[in-house]
C-alpha cells in the first residue's frame, strides 16, 4: 500500500445555475443586508481577494463607473471579501481620496467566510484564506443565472458582465438565445425545432434561416 504525500484538499461546493442562490445575511458597508433585500431586482454579487490591492481597486472603480448603467437594468451591485467591516470602510475612503472615485454599492464583510463558502468563492488551488474573483448574476426571484470565475492575478471585464445581464434579460423576456458577443439591436437565435415536422416547417416560418437548426430574428 502506497501512501500519497500530496495534501488532501477539501472539495469546494459550487451553487448551481437555474437553482435558488444561497441565502445570506451579512454585515456590509451599507448596514446589514440579506439576499431577500434584493428580491424584485437583479443582483451582481462579486468577490475580490483583498482590500487595498491594486487589481481589486481597478475593478471596484470600474463597477462604480458603470453603477448607473447597471441600475438602468434594474440591477444592484454587491461586493465581498474576507476582510473586516472597518477595512472595507477604510479602503472605500482611500479610493475616494486617492482616485476621486466614490464606491456607491455595499461590500460584505465576510471574516467567517460563510458567504464565500456557500458560493464556492474559496478555491483551495488558489487560496484557502482569500476569495477568488467570482461573479454571480442572480435574477429578481433569487435564482442564480450565471457564474464567472477569474484567477486572483487578472481583473475581470465589467463591460462583459453588463453585456451578460442584458443578454440574460433578453433571453428570459423573449424565450430566445443570444449569439457570441450579442449586444442590444443584434439578431437573436430562435429555439431549435424539436421534431422532424417542426424542422420541415422551419424554412417557411419567416426567420433568417441558414439551416433547420440555425434561425435568427430581430426583436
């Protein structure tokens, strides 16, 4: 019998798409907040490794600059890191003093890592004590619609997250899919026929059809 010399790693449980997002009650820079407080709105819950770090600072400023654009989509922003409440407050003040950028959204203080663990933000291969750059898109009913994970070394694209929210809202509202890099005004993808008879009929249904399985239309 051979004993492995590799350290045992605890598997990180991940929430699942199209299921209820993990509930939370947490202290934030805007006071206590829970997932229920966002019912009726879309929510972007995003984690960062640590306060007072350069990559995270650029991300927070980017989210802050786009806060109005997210609000126009009925979407709230909520940050998180495994730092103290007072560290968050000091960092927000530092960003304002150093870069002239207000941070208008709350930040969860998650020292006990309960929220981070519930959302699978702790990745043992990256760090056991810091959250990776995870982003969760939650719909107004509290259902998890999308997850994006970035390594600790590389900042995420806030423009892409905004585009994703627009695409998700469009898909849900119109029961369609969206192609690569879809933006408002672009054609959307019509659901694929599910029977031979429906496939035969597809060519005459008035869509822009390349083949029976590939049809698009304008909204």
